[in-house]
């Protein structure tokens, strides 16, 4: 027989009655202390799930409720009469420091695995599932915008441009899928550089051509940029970075300015890491394409060295968007 | 508070471990009591997090119910706690809907800016509907002494306070804000019921002017101080030959100066954020006070004693704790905030708190809320 003190509320008003609940071995629940005592079968009531040491509720058909702080007595009654009450498992998980620390470890592991593998994998699958035409249309206007804001018309002579275009044709001849186009631009504001836009436009600045010692070096850089297009990096990058924001919201459970402010630095670090991975992938693609086309791979290493000496090199930091330059040079010198 | 109350016999009521119902003296000043602890809640919080992630978010609806039950269940008024008994499945439905909507919004951003702009407009316009649903859901599944709360806010009024008036903000250069706030608090409080008894909030827009006036003055002061700060720093760094001296001339020599510049910008940004956080805390605390101090529930009254600096201390220490523990201090932070809010709230109970349950409650109890099912989703709007 199990007994405990409780407050009884009939559900019609907030008036409370101090009562004693008695559950006998036959499973009959009696409430003593009311003007008219109540008697029901224990199986006909519903008991709220245990949550720490918060009050436990025994709910009756018709809306009445008994409220008690004696959780242990209620648990004994539930066990004794095999009555279900929410999840005892969850309460057990929540009352155990060992479980809590284990859950912490598991959570950290899952989050790390999601960021390291899950998100890049998902982004790759989604990006490649989108038809080429759609991907190309995503950035159709970008070159126009860049022409307005950043680039000037090229000052390279016709012969150089034709040579490089021929080399470009040679590289892209057997590759199907994207429509690739080579564009020359003056890049005083950005120096020696090359870009790949998702729609297949490859832009090379005059400064890069001038810095390079020969055509092969320029083509090596172009090969790397082509890699970005075929591997749909712009789209994958977009998806990966959005996913991080989404993950942050899901984990913290709220969309507040504090969360975005505090999450800004981790976001930058994660995005930089994703960026480095994509750059590595583009390097690998360049290696393959150069082999196919008969371009000696050391040209890539050579132009990397020239670029490194020209810029300051911050590629060793956590926030760097490209892998360390030394590493990249080594890869192409093997 | 009116004169009659001062004439009554007022007795300070000590928080008890057991409910003391039948022996309430004439008028009790009953503080709200929060008994939750960080240690206990941490375990609940981490299990919630782990299971939510492992189930790709599905468990999060159950996690929300457990969290609310923990906080409600550890908030005591007169030795009796509050209860939250929403069905997690309904919460899940609401979350899925919101998830789809925000997903569509995010995707539209990359399709075209026009589509994105239109969608933002649409969201702004349908927000009041979601707000009313969320507030009603939250109220109906919250109860005290087995009498449920309720929310009877009308959609038209929701539009006024969430769409129409906010649209006037740019046109009035922000001066309409105290008026807007008064009407939002009015809408919120006066639409809530405890059983059949409505909450009655009654204060003029005038009451809000001092708060927003002070906040406005503080913001101006902040802007001036940081304007000076930034001018000084930029002048100093230009003199040292950094990036600003010759834009476009970035190279190895300017690296040190450039780094200093970027670091200073981050530091300034950080300090500004912390200062704005104070202004936010100041506004929140004072608006909360006005809200409760001018609200009655039948013959009962409320007293709220939050202060801007008190709330700010909590916000600030919570922020640093959470950042430096990579989020692990979150449960501790939540408990601290709940405790502060409860510690600052007192209920003046005249007689006893005997309120009749509303018809809605009987509908919920009897038919298992069939009558409410259509709109019975919870939308986490952070209200």
C-alpha cells in the first residue's frame, strides 16, 4: 500500500484541497480529505513523467489533478502496478552524472563529425544534383558587376591573348559539361590573380600574365580555376557556410543576435577550413588536367613561388583561405 | 496601487517548502520563488541536446517541453509550482512548418534578390498570425493549481502592434517607439487570462518616455564616444604608415600596422556590443517593471523590481561564461536569469487566489482539444 500527501484541484477552479492519496495493493486509488472521497482504478489515471524533483501530477478523467512533491512514492506506485508514465528512461538519463558527461562527449563528437564530414559531404551531393544549366545561371550577372566595380579592360596585346586562348582551348577540349570561357581583364585593384565564376567564366588579370615567366604558368593557374568550376565549389561553399549557421541555430536553439555575434569567430574559422579544403581539391584537379594536357606540373609550383614572393604570405594561419603555400609548391614538385 | 491597499493589513509571506493554502492571511506579499539548480538542469540540458542532435532535431520538441516543465515546475508561488503540459507532437509540427518557411527564405536569397525581398515582406505580414497562435498555445498549456491560462488576443490588434505601428517607426524617426511599446505590452497583458479572470494592464505612453529617452541619450553618448575613439585610432594608424596611409599599397611593411588596425576594429566592435547590451538590458528591465507594476489580476497586484544594472550584470557574466566554456555554461546562465527574474517579482494577493477555470480548459480536458487542433501549433518566435 502506498500513501502520499498531495493537493487536489478539481479543474473547475484554483481552489486547493490538502488530501492524502492512498493506492492499495489491488490498484484502487483513494483520495482522502475531500468533502466527497474519490475512488478510481490506478490504471485509469495518467501520471506525468518524472522530471528532476519537480512536482508530479496525477491526472483524472474530467480534468481534475493531484499535485505532489513525493516523487519517490509515485515511482514506487508506478513500478508496483506496472502503469506507464512518460519515459522513465529519459529521467534516468537526466539524473546520472556519468550519463551527462557521456552525452557531452557524444554531442561534441557528433558536432565535430558533422562539421568535418557531414556538411562537406551533404554540400557536395546537393551541389552535384543541381543541373549544370541552373548552376551556370546562378552567376550570370557576376562578371558584369565585377567589370563595373573591380576590373578594367585588358591591356594585353592580341598575340598574347590568342596564344593563351589557344592553350585554354586545348585544356578544355575534352571536358564536357560546363561552358567555359576565358576572359582577360586589367586588375590594378587586385594585382596578379585569377577567378572562376560558377557560370564557367574564368578571369585572368593582366598582372598575372605579366608576373608569369611563360604561358605554361598562366595555364597552370587556369587549370586550378577550372577545377573550381567543375567541382562546383562556389555552390558547395555557399551550402557549407549556410549549414554552419543552421547548425549553430539548431544546437543553441535560438536565433539571437548574441548567438550570431559569438558565433562569428567560430564561423570564420570553419569557413576558412572549408575554403582550404576546396582549394586543395582544385589543386588536385589542376594536377590531373595538366597531366592530361601534357603540361609539366612544375609550372604550377613555379608560379606559386612567384606569387608568394609578390604578396605577403599569411597562408599559415587558422583564418587563411588557402592551404600553406609551401605545401602546395611541394605537391607540384614531386 | 490604490489607497485601500495601504490600509489593509499586509503580512510578509515567507516562502514555504509546502503549500500553505487554507491559512492565508488577509493580504499576502508573496515573492515568486525559483528553486532550479544549475547542476540538476545541466544533466537535463545535455541529454536534451544530445538526443536532439542524434534524432536530427525531432527530439527537440520533447526537449522543449522538458525544459519548460523544469523551469515552470521550479517556479513557486505560495509553495505551489506552475505546470506546462503541451503535447510535443504539436510543437514538432509547428517547428517543421517554421523550418520549411525559413528554408524557403534562405534559398530564395540565392535565386533572386527580388524574390527574397518579396518573401521578407510576406513574412512580415504573416508574423502576427503566427504570434497569436504561439501566444495562445503557450498560454493554454500553462497552468497554476490546475487552472489554465489563456490568450484571447485578436488578430487585428496583433496587426496593429506588429505591423502597422512598427511601419511608422522610420517615418517618425523612432519617436513613435514608446507609443508602440505601450500598445504591445497592452496587447500582450490584456489578452492573457488566468482561468476566466483577465489580466489588466493600465499605463499611459507617458510612463514609457523616460525609459526610451534615457536609452536614446545613452546611445547618442555611445556614438559620440566611439566616434572620438575611432578618429583617434585612425589618425594614429595613418601616422604610422599603415594601410590607411596608402590604400592599395599593402605589402610586408604595412603588415604590422594593418594587423593592429584590424585588431583595434575588433576590440572597438566588441566594446560597442557590450555597451549596447547594457542599453538593451536597461530597456528590458524597465519595461518589465512598468508592465508588472501596472497590471492587476482581479483584486491582486504585482510588483517588479528589476534594474538595468542588475539585469546587465547577469547578461554580461552569462555571456562571458558561455563564450569561455564553448556553450557548456548555458544551463547555468539560464538558471541564473530565471532566478533573477523570479527574485524581482512579487505578487500581492488580496484574499485568496480562487479563480474559476475557463470553458477552453474544459474543452482541452474533455475532448483532447479537438476544437483547437487546426491552429494548435507552437511557433518558437522567442516571444
